[in-house]
C-alpha cells in the first residue's frame, strides 16, 4: 500500500510540474516548427527508467543467489561464478537492447 501511494504521489508531481510546458503563448515560433505533443518522448523516458530499475534488481538477485550458493557449497564456487557471469552478460545485453529501442522511440517524438 505504501509503494502504491508513493507511485501515485510521483505521478501527481510529474503531472503538476509538466503543466507550465503547455502554457506557452501563441506567438512567433521560437524553436519549434509544430505544436503537436507526442507522448513518445515521455514514454521513452519512463521506459528507460523502468529498464534500469529492472536491470538493477536483476543484477542484485543474480549476485545474492550466487553468493548464497557459494556459501552453501564452496566446492562449486567456480562453476557458480561462471554461470553468474554468463547470466549477467545476457541481462546486460537485453538491457542495452531495450535502452536502444527507447532512444529510437524518443528520436521519433514530435513536439
């Protein structure tokens, strides 16, 4: 319940602080050529944040499970460490792929 409340407060803060962006006057164009707002940039930013959070959780769980396994059976520490490095490399590759997709989506955004 506490996490849900914190998430709702974070969303409310983002929505309240984003309001001045839409308060621009209708005058000569300063640096924008269109007045279309696309949610792609915002979605790419949120997506990138979720990717990094997920990768951090994944790396933490991999490390904790590997250390727990090594503590229980020290004789297999080498094999556990090798498997941990392989899994971490796969997770890192998936994270980079997802971040590249977010960057490409953000590049297509129109303001």
